[in-house]
């Protein structure tokens, strides 16, 4: 199994980001054929109250690399990719790895 992980920095407007992300972006991701599971993690402040390095983490699971490429190439996958511009320019780190 392959996992695409996206780590989002803290957005300039957290409320607007969260509203769009959870209300539009996540449903778009869940509609992409070939995605087995979508998990979203919102990070909390550290034990000392310090701000977390990242705001959110999205994890998208696929059967394998070919399935990931095929899924992201579907009309639904392209719509998900096109929606990124609506996240307010929030920087994100993308990682792909094999689930052990």
C-alpha cells in the first residue's frame, strides 16, 4: 500500500482554511476513485504550549503507486488538484511512502 502524506503549514486565515478544507477539499478527496482511505490530523500545541510546526496532515492511501497515479489522473483527482488554489496559498509538504 502507498500513502500520500500532505503536511500543511499554519495558514494565514485558519478559520477560512479549515472551513474550505473540511467542507470542500476533504469531500473532493473522498470522491476520488482508487483512494482506499483518507485521514486528517489536526495538530495540537506542544506540552509547553508552543505552536505545532504544522497545522494539518492529510493521509491518502492507495493500493500501489500505479493506482495512485491512475486515481489522481481521473476527473475527480484533477478536480482535487485544481482545488488547491482555494487553500489560500498555504505552503504544504508532500511525501509518498510505502506503508509497512
